[in-house]
C-alpha cells in the first residue's frame, strides 16, 4: 500500500542531469552570465562524457524526446521564492502549492492558501524580490542512451510563454508528445527589457538581444507528418458497388427475376442454356428469362455474350438493376386467396366482424320486413344498400 504524501505520487523517470542557459556563478547573490549555448551538468561521469562526445563544449542544438504525453507533465512552470539555497514557497501566481515552515515542506489543500505577495501580506523589494517565474522542461536526450530525463532550466518569461504554446500546439495535433523527435535550440531574439543606468532603472524599456529557447520538430518527422495530413485531408470516395436487394431482408438469398430484351426480335424466352461458342442463333437468341443471380456477379452488373462468337445472334443481355423486378415471397402459412371471416381460416381478409354483422342485419331487413315498413318521404333505393361480395345474387 502507498504511503499518503510519500509513495502515492505519479510515476516518474529518473533524472540524470541539467541543461542550463547561464554560466557558473561568480557571485553567490547574482546569476551566472547568460550564454548563447547550452551548459550541461551531471553528477554521473558516464552521462557527462556521453554528452560531451555527442555535442561538444558549446552546443546550440540538441535532439530531444519527451517522456510524458501532455504539456503540463513535461513542462512545469511555477512562481518560486528561494532563500539561502532553499525553497521558501511555490505558487501558481495566486495560490500556494508548497511552502517551507520550520525546515519542513507542506502542501496545502488546493486553493486554500494565497500567495503572500499576491494578497499584499508581503511587499517585493530589491533585497527580497519575492517569487519569480521558473520553468523546468523534462527531456530525453537519445545520445545519452538512458531512459531517464534531463531537466532544462529557464527563468525567462519569453521562454515560458513560447515553449508552453509550442508544446500545446503539438499536443493538439497528435494527442500525445511521446515519440515525436524535437530539436531544442538557442536562438537570438530582441526582447524588451528595463533600461538600467548606473545600476538603477530609469523607468524606460529598451530592446536587447537575448538568446532564448526555440523548439521545433525534426525535419524528417515534419515531412512525414505533412504527408499524413495531406492524405487525411483528401475526400473519401465510396467505390463499393450498389447491390440489388431481393426483398427477403438482409440475407439476400432469394432469386431475382430479370427481364431480358430480345436480341433478334423473336421475343421468345426459353430455359435452354446457350453454348459458349456455336453457329446457331442461341435458341431464338435468349437465355432463361427467370434465372437466379449468379454468385460471381454480386454487383448485378450488365453481362453480355455472343452465342456464335460475336455475330450478334444468341446475345444474352441482363437488364440493369433499375430494370429488375424483385418478387418478394408471400408470408408463411397464409393463403393469398381471399375468404370469408366466418370461415375462420388463415387467409388474407380485411373484413371486420362488426361490418359483417351490420351487413347481415341490413340484408335481413331488406329481404323481409323492410318492404312493409314504408312511410311517407322514406324511400330506399338499391344503391343505398350495402353490398357484400359473398352474397352474389343479392348484390
């Protein structure tokens, strides 16, 4: 069982080194000089030697993969306050997610603790600037031969914004960042920075050249991906032939009755098969008028052939699907002949009992007592009397 807050965390690969933008510190209170290449550090001599052999002393381009699927797992961005080499607190710019108290780190409940510099409890000064932006990019360098990640560090706002947007775009394109070969580079850019004269800010901003991060997919992968996207964007055509249903349902096992057009004008339809090669006229030039559909032509395409080697006689022409007549079978155990309701047979009949009863009463009145019950202005003509099909002469 996991220990809460200790071994219940998400899976993670081991870390084997760091990739830095600046040089080594010469003043403990100030960061190192900004470089135009990557500086790699590792406590493992074999890893450091492998990186040196692959990229040399001042690499500006490094081949990388990402160990995790989404942007947030690969690129952690926080606001952090450090003091004396230790983390004071970490927040997202509004709420604290970790802080140090009495030498111990505590993770408060999400959204339960506000950043002290955000709510005004503490003021930022030159000596205590408070929390600053920090980004940690987890990358796998294939030349190192390790299934472990290297942490690339940056504190540039421009790096945080650009790399975060780039990774989000690739994640949206593929759904996962795993397996995509990338190239991480250092490139010069003009960025806006505060103007400083005599170690004091003047309140103005000037543009200076800074060597920032740049990430892009490997050119070979890009070409392959463009091909995939081009094929995916093509319209899809359905080349499946139109099958003629038989009227039996989805099975399609019933015969299909096809009308044949006479080839020699005789208009005779016979069941005798035609010889594939012959000198006759193919028995009046026709195949069988009623023949099941051949299994070799499920598409019901038109089939033509000459019984005498192409002289026009004995040609058999199957009609097109639009000319075919489908004959569905009758329902089982039902006589197609109409019958009387009172016969109680399973026959096709659309009469209702109360209709039959009404007809019997009408005819009984007409045949017997109605002739004597004639009053003034009441005349019953023959068309006014309901007719029953089974009464024959009375109708």
